[in-house]
């Protein structure tokens, strides 16, 4: 999710929540006689509100609002469901005359996680390959085995980072390593 999309989602949620709070204050003001709010609710033209649905333009306004809000809702849904993941990236071959070399980054990342999980210092390793902003990024989440010192887990992660960089040496890809500590059994 981009920062702009995240901001837009939060803004829509905030405005919708504010609208629901305002609508919810009307019955509260009716029931408990809140000083300023109750005065405003009493000043509402109730006969006009009940006749509002019988206006000539009301049906056309509902249809137009339904179409606009439906398109806007579909656009927001599709923008949030869009995947930022990728699999294949090209690397510079040793000899360009022989063609291009395409590497499946997700499979290389999964292989790195499998190799890490075989080590005693690591309890679990997972990887997610996706675009973060405009940069392709491989995010590794490594859970350290609590039976080994933290320094050993850090050494293993640093070695794995070096190995991953060597495997993708000419590829433009960022790596993020998250080292989690597993619970110590009592």
C-alpha cells in the first residue's frame, strides 16, 4: 500500500466515522435533552424532512449518487486489492550476447529461508517479496531459537544477508531482515 492510498483510506474512514457520530447524536439529543444539541434538533423542519423523499429530483439524485458512490467504492476496493508482489527480476548476464537472465526472486528467497530453517540457531524463517514504494524489496522474518545466544542468531542472519546479496549481485533489490526472538520455555 502506498502512502497516498493509506492516507486516502484513513481520510475516508475518519469522515465516515465523523458522519456516523453526527447522525448518532440526533437520537441522543432527543432522549437526554442535551442543551445546545437539543435546541438544534428541535429547530429542524420536520415536515420538510418527511416530505423530502417526495420531491421530483429525489429519485434522480439517488440514482446519480448510487452510480458515483458505486464507482468510487469499486475504485477504492480495486486500489486496495492490487498486489505489490513480484516474482521475476532480470540480472545482468556475464555475456550479453547469450541473452537475458531472469531470476525468480521469490524462489531464491524461499530457498534462503529453507537453508536458514535447517540451522539450529533459527526456529523459523519466512520471506515476502514485494514493491515497497518504488523499490523491489525482499523482507525476511527470522525467528531465533531461544536455546542459542542472540549473537549467534545475528551472525547467521548477517551471513544469510551476504549470501542473498551474492546470489542477486547485479539485481536492483533491497533486503530487510527482521529478527524476532522466540519465547523462552519455562
